[in-house]
């Protein structure tokens, strides 16, 4: 349940901006600021401070891990109210101060009560699998190479058993938080060359998406029956599920907000 939208307001003397940001995960230790490693958050913040001092640190819809890419990450930034640069020119101005590995796709005034993280009602991810006998240099660092056959039908049969509200402790790295989540969508989309595993939910546990994909790969390879995932889910035992797939195949693909 979300707090009243009126509670999400910029500090007095500031105006809130909404951005859509994309980045190459290989260049960053994730979104979140890190003391000794480059982060997408710090990189964007430094670009903003080149345009206006006193700007607040950016806030994103999700905190991606190291190596995870972002195709369309909603972000808000609170800038001084006297910031003179029109929003229509802001994306180009920021991109002039950003490395090639991160870009602002668009920028606009944020609607009233908007908070990139706490207003978000759904987050979506895509995991890409290069289904080919040989690796491909143009997909290096962009998709997990799977040279052997995969049974998409079995993978989707397993996925349907995981959709819904469950305790996902078996699919996530150790968590201190409660581990019940609503998985709204999980499906495998085969295609020539690159397959996609599409995932949607309001929030996810640490490494949960990568653990789900790793388990579906066991099913697709015939090493696990589709029905077995229900038993793994009920067990809450991380050791029974598939290993986390590498971060480089995972993309934050979008988010939803109230109208």
C-alpha cells in the first residue's frame, strides 16, 4: 500500500524533475552510490552538479545490482527552484556531461506527488539468453550464452507455477526482510537468436529475478521437472533452486505509476 501522494513533495525552494535514464551495467557497480566504485547514481549526480549546485542526489525506481543494465529507469531529482534550464533542454545538457555508458533519454517536470521509488506500482525486467551453438561478440556482456537446447514449453509451464503471491525465499540471496512477494508475470519468449525471460512485480528480493531465471534454465535443459518448482518454492531452501544467472543478461526494462 502506498502513502498519500501529497507526502511526496520536494523540499521547500526546490522543484522535482522526472527523468528516464539508461545505462550499460558493465560500467557501474549498480545504481546505488558506492564509496570506492562508480555507480549510476553518482555519475548522474555529478552531471547535474555541473549544471546547478545544490541539487539533491537522484532517486531511481529500483536499485539494480552491479552489472545489470537499464533500458528505461525512472528517476527523480530535486533541483533548486531557480534552476533556469528548461526541461526540454535538460536531457541534452546532462548528456553532454555524462559518459557514453549512461544517458538521459527524456526529462520533464515531475507530476505532483511523484516519487520515483515509493510511487512505483510495478517494476519490469528482461533477461536475455543467446540461444546459439557459438558465442557472438556483439552479444558479449549483453546476454547469457546458452549453447544447448532449451524447452520453452517446459520453462513456461514451470513459470506459471511461480506467478502469484508466494514466499520467494528459495529464489533469493539471504534476506533480512520478509520474503513474501507478488510475482505478476514470468514468461519465456523464444525467438531466433535471442530469447527473453520477462518478469514483472511491484518489488523483488535481492537476486530474486536471477534465481528464477537460473531455475527455469534447469527446467529448460531437462534437469528439473516443471512441477518441481512448486516444491522448491514451498521449501524456502535456496540450495534447492537454480544458481543465480550472471548479471550481464539482466535489464531493468520499465516501471509503472498511478495515473
